[in-house]
C-alpha cells in the first residue's frame, strides 16, 4: 500500500506540473457521471463550442449506466480504503 501511495502522489503531481492549463481540461470521471450537465457545460466552454453542436447526447455515454461504477469505495469496508483516504485525501472525491 505504501508503494501505491507514493506512486500515485508522484503521478498526480507530475501530471499537474507538466500540464498546460490553457490547453488541457482535467475532469474527474466521477464528476462527469454524477454532475453530467455541469461537466458537459465545462467541456463546451473549454472547447469554445456551442451546445447546439452536441448532436447525439447520451448516444455514446450515459451517466445513468455509469453510476454503478463510481464511488465503489463507499461499498468497501477495509483498512486500505482508510489508508488511502488519510494519505491521498487531496486526490480523493468525497
């Protein structure tokens, strides 16, 4: 678990450090699923496109179907989850 925590922190920090904020929009999958409309609007704004260009909404991605695949940690009751929460809280979605 310690190796995972170190690796994850390193990867997240490197990704954020090496990402051009004006050219890259970072979205959490959980946000896209749980707050689809807000996430979709952020994408449109970032890409500077009008929502009318979104011709086939929900044809390739249906957040209702994906809801069963997010926040799985809430259904777990083990020590690893607690250790991750304690050590990676800035990267966790609560």
